[in-house]
């Protein structure tokens, strides 16, 4: 029965993906009214996250951020659905990439690189990066519990050639690439909440938060340059992705310092336009256990 409902849902998502963008955003406007005013989707989570992240802002300012967030969130949801039917030509029109030659200078020299993205603006379109490189883009993802829907989502993400890799298999895949002496581009949104047993705790947006240590550990082990991806929304349905060098030689730094640099850059961007961050995510649901050091 679960499979039936999943397949039915996927069928309707494919119908929505076939709609032109103007109809898509008409649906987004309706969707916004439903989830913001009627259903109140995760409002408590969003307002709590904003209150703790921006204690200096007053209640009205945080409400305005939340309102703009939900507007963007509805667009993002349907833009992600649209990925199923988007052509390369459409994507090039709507997702501009600046400074992507930064990666080529390393891969051309035989070095693999790691791109650290974040859940900000439309990160789902970020895998279109593969269109610019001969080296394989390994897009790291956290598997969903629903295997059928997980397969559908990742097939959409891989449409432009990126290789989808489970977060538990990243190291194995990079080892294979190293053995073959094939530089690869590992892409991941590294601001996700790891399972509770992880012990890498940092301060992120005025709150204590866990981070996956894996990206920093792998980068340090293979000395792969770390590139930060910033995605900006230029207007509705149009984005610009820009790349900047975060750490050129991770082998020369401690893992915690690498993560701190990543956090610092994320905070700078989020504070500029906080409405584009994924506030509905329960990012700070875990509490730091006694005896675990907070990396200040």
C-alpha cells in the first residue's frame, strides 16, 4: 500500500514538473497560503530557530523573515519538482555559474576537490555543475527512509551527469578515484544534522550544533582543496552560483579549524539574507552531552 501511494505521488509530481514556470509559480502562491496561513507547516520550528539565531532582532523583524522564508520555500519545493523535466538549456538560463574555472585549475593538475555547499537558496540545482567539467561530480546525499521516493529524487538530481553517492560510501568512492588517479569533484551540503552519536560540536548562529566531521577529515587526508559554493537568488526562478577557495591545502590545518572556516562563511551569507536559509529544518534538535567539548 505504501508503494502504491508513493508511486501515485510521483506520478502527480511528474505532471507538475511538466508545467511551464509561470504556472509553477502560480501553484507556489497557492501553496504558500496553504502551508503558511492554513496548515502552519513547522511554524514553531521556524520561529524558534529564528529567535535563537537572531536574538537581537525584534519579534516583528523575525516574523518578516519567516514570511519571506515561506515564500521562498514554496518556490524551492516546486523548482525541485521541476528538475525532473528541465533541459540543459533551461538550466543554463536560470542557473548562472561564476568562477567555475577555479575548480579546473586543480583538476587539470590532477587534484580532486571538495565543494562545500549549504541549504541556502536553490542548492538542488547545484548538481548542474557537472555540465562544466570532465571530472566526475560526486553529489553526496543522505538517503531517505522511503526507498522508492529516494530513487526518484536522486534520479532527478543525476539528470545532468552527476554521480549520486550515499554519505556512507563517500570515502570508498574517493579511494577508488585515488587509486585510478582520477581527480573527482565531491559536492555536498555539509550543514546537515548528523546522528546524535557524533561528537564534533561548534557554535553556529548563536547555538550549539553538531557537524559531520567527514568532509574535513577526507579533505585533510587527501589534501583536496575545499571550495565554498555560494548561491544567490537574482530574481524569482533565477540564481547565480559562485565559487570561492576556502582552504587550498587542508593537510596543513586541523579538522576543527576547517569546519570553523566553513561555519563562518555560512553565517556571513545567512545574515545578509536570512530568508533563504532552510529554517524549517530541525538543525538544533540535539543537545550537547556532558563531557563533549564545544569547539569555540
